[in-house]
C-alpha cells in the first residue's frame, strides 16, 4: 500500500471518527433516549471498534 492511499484512508477514518464524536456528544447531552437513538449509539460504538481494527491492520501492513 502506498503512502497516498494510506494517508487518504487515515483521513477518511479520522473524519468518520469526528462525525461519530459529534453525534455521541449530542446523544450524551440528553438524558432520555428513544429506542432508535440507543440503537444508533450502539451502532456508532461498534463502528468505532471496526475503525480501531482497520487502523491496527493498516499499521501491521505498514510495519510488516
């Protein structure tokens, strides 16, 4: 994987994490949540774990 494609992927993942962070801040500001809001929050939590795994895989490919 070349540097430009690696850099582009990291930029995309960072933007996605920033969006998730903004959505989570809005979620946490409220005390009562509807069921669909809770499900969306859980989906964001799952996506964060997926992004972490993607970044770890990128690091292994880069160093390996």
